[in-house]
């Protein structure tokens, strides 16, 4: 069976990096530049956790607090449903005309099993944008974010667990795509503006390589 979405029409860019590296912030900026639909795996999971009648609320809550990976069946399905809903709804702009679409899939895939499943069954991703900085920088950003985010995992104990999961489970995913020449690494230690410039240039290059108008 081919994937649900044809990657010649639907562009998927995975956005990876450690917790607090700046993925969500930069995705927001790339949405403004290129009209992407930004799907954050973490946001979708938090919404599902809080959805009345969800069978997965407790499972997701525990995984998030412990910094663990939520089982792929749940995460991949949520992403696929969100893509289907977005395409059904439609969006303005050339990137969404004639059955086309462009998605930034943020915080995904965080583990090899979800990478393989999504590429094979949902949509083959074009590239991985990898935001890289030190744990020291990420910790500082997350603790600052924790002052207002209300997130149960923006505390030192959960953050340490998230760093461990990232190194253990997510770095192998980045290495896997790097071997395929699909990873573009960006140092996200600099200011939001500087990082954004680099990310935007990179996406423009991808569009040019694919013959897609930005
Ligand atoms: P992620 O999605 O990777 O977990 P966020 O985009 O939520 O990270 O960023 C984590 C925190 O750091 C947020 O409070 C954000 O405002 C801040 N932040 C993001 N990028 C930068 C940057 N380049 N410089 C300083 N702070 C940043
Ligand atoms: P984030 O919002 O990206 O910081 O993610 C917060 C938490 O949600 C993570 O620590 C995981 O527990 C869970 N999560 C986010 N993305 C995924 C994913 N791709 N697969 C499984 N769990 C995820």
C-alpha cells in the first residue's frame, strides 16, 4: 500500500531538536514566510489528553510528565487526522492549490518506529530541520518558559528526563535521516531572528531544489 499522502503533492518537513531548542518558535516564523501548516506532536498530544472522552488521557499525561515517548499508534494517528482535516478545510495560497499542501511536523519523529511508520504509511518526508544547541541553553529556556507555560513538564526533574529520552531515542532518528542526506542542521543558540534567517534560507533552497514556488 502506498502512503496515504503523495509526497509529490504534499510536502512534509520534520522539525527536530532537543526540548527547548526553539522548534515551535521557528515553526511559527516559517508559517509566516511560506504558509505552512504547523503541526506540533506535543500540542496534538496535549489536546488529546484534555479531550473529553479520550481513551488516552491518562497515558499521555504520564508519558509527558515522565518525558517518555507516547506510543506511536496514538501520535501518528493524531498527525494523520490533523493533516486530513487541514487538507479538507483547505488553505489559501499556491502551496495549497490543486490538492497540494505543506506541513511542518514539529517534534516528530522522536523514535525510530514512528519515523518508519509515518514515512511508509502516511507521507514520505522531504527533509529534517534539526535545531541544535546545548543542554545548558535548553534548560535555561525551558525554565524561563515554565514560569508562564503552565506545562507539567517544564520543571527540572521532567526536563532532565526529556534530555535523556532525546539522546537515547531521538538522536538515532536524526542519524538515520542524516545517512540519507535529509538533515539540515541549524545552530539555534543565536537569537530568534538570526536562527530564523538561516531556517528560512534553508527552506527556500528546498523549494528551489524541488521546483516549488515559495
Ligand atoms: P521547543 O519547541 O523546541 O521546545 P520553543 O520554541 O518552545 O522550543 O522555545 C523554548 C523557549 O525558548 C520559549 O520560551 C521561546 O520563547 C524561547 N526561545 C526560542 N528560541 C529562542 C532563541 N533563539 N533565543 C532565545 N530564546 C528562545
Ligand atoms: P514537546 O511539546 O515537543 O516538548 O513534547 C512534550 C512531550 O510530548 C514529550 O516529552 C513527549 O512525552 C510527548 N511527545 C511529543 N512529541 C512526541 C512524539 N513525536 N512521539 C511521542 N511522544 C511525543
